[in-house]
C-alpha cells in the first residue's frame, strides 16, 4: 500500500501553467530593443514564409538562450522554455508585427 505519498507537479508543468502569452513576453523583454521606434536591435516581428518557420524559430531560440553580438542571453528564469517556444512560433508567423511594445 502506498498511502502517504505526495505527488508534486513537475517544474515543466508549473512553468507551462505560469507561462506568459507571447505578446506579453515581447512587450516585457524584447520590445525594449526590437520595437520599430527603438532602433537598437533589428526588427523581429515580420512574418516569414511558412517554409522558413522552423529555421527562424530555431535561430530565435538559440539567440535568446546564448546571445549574439550585442544581444544578451536570457536564462529560463527570465523567459521559460514554454514561453520561448510560443514566442518563437508567434514571431515566425508574424503575429506580433503590430505589437510595438506600447502601452494599451
């Protein structure tokens, strides 16, 4: 009999439950440099052809985690794996093209 065993949710499940929407991650983390009115980093919100989605997503995820040139790296504590995956998909599809990081 296995009475008294406490089963806790995994960290991945907790991360997914607390994940911010891609637009929110973009506003809180990316728009400071990548919004069109900032001109610090390159524009990243333009849609890519569907055939390039997988490559663009991989590039975004690698760049966010490891940095590149002036772009710093962001650890999972700043952008969770679930948030990064959703963000890269939204960026590849161009879903955030109108989101300039401004207040609503």
